[in-house]
C-alpha cells in the first residue's frame, strides 16, 4: 500500500484511539524525525509556495516514509524564541537511518529537488533520533 | 485517558496500518506541529541531557497534546544544510491553535520551564500549521 494510505490510517486511528483505553507509553512515533525548513527566494509569492508544497507532498510516495506533516508558519503567539520567518516546513518520519538514506537517494526525492530547488534560497534540516 | 496512552495507541495503529489497505490521503497528522530545538549550556553533559529529556517527556501529560517525538541529533549524512549542533528536539502535535495555547499556559509546561530552563542556553521554536 502507499505511504499516503498508511499516513491516513494512522491519523484516523489517532482519532479513534482518543476515545479508547490501553496501557501507557510515550514517544512511540517512528524513531527518526526529519525536519526541514525552507525559505523561499520570493516569500510573498503564493504561486511559488504552492509549487513547493505540491513538490513536498510527492515525497510521501517514497516507501520508507512512515508519516508526514507539511506546514506554513502558524499564527501562534509572537515570542522571541519563535522563528516564523520560514516559508514552508516538512516533517517526515522514518523507522531508522536506513529508511532515511533510501529516501535521500530515491528518484522521487531527486525529482523534487530538481523541480523545486530554484524556489528556495535557504534550507535547514534537523534529523532527530528518538531519545 | 492520558495523552501518553493516546500516543501509544496511535503508534501501535501505525504499525498495524502498514500491513492493511484503505483509501489514500496525505498530511493527516494533527494540524499544528510545534517543533522546538534546545542547545544545552553544557552540551557534553549526559546528566543535563537526561534531565532535559525527562522534563520534555512530562509534557505529554497535557491533555491537548495529540502526538510527541523527542530526539537527539541523528547520525545521518553530514551535509551543509543539516544542523546537528542542537542537544535535544521536541515535536508536539496539536489539533489547533487553541490546543497549543492551553499547552503554553498549562501548569505542567510551566513546571518544565521552571525545572529545566537553567539547562539550556538557546531555544528555537517553529510552529507549523498544515498546508
């Protein structure tokens, strides 16, 4: 089945789970979180943002992606520690380092970079392993 | 039920879902992703890191938290765009801005800041709404 299907089912299960009961545990999302923040060359261009988001969403077709969240700055409270200067964000979850490596080298990822990298002027990646 | 229970069930469902079939959709994690990166004052202190991670894990008791991932830099490939200088990371998912505000003002969050803020020298927050 496709990754997008898995993502959908996981989210549906989250909703269902909120009303049921089971034993407790924390920190059980897939182990490797790949956070990426993009700053567009033309931050005011809705068209460029739409192209970038469309490109990001193709990445869920990669078979090792276990979950995804794509976003734009939220209108949370302004605080000194909050960076809302970016244009778009990506979180992809992988089971392990090997899954992330397959993603990096995958044709779908390379096509995304080829199609969209002219849109951004800066990108910052944080890869985090569950701890 | 507790948030930690919900998190556990959601993850268990993700595993189960990976082997089943259903209709496709993407980007269905809870809408608001709250990413936080911490740089410790003493980045070499395993004790300080353990205290910070233990403090972070208390945050899942807040009733509006729908999912959580706590991590440390992963040993992915070194690339210019990858920032692995931080000490610990946090992702919390909320349904909406209101859920995030309840979290910010919650006694459990205030206790975490009171107990742990002396440990870090820098914190960066990115709040991202699904797009």
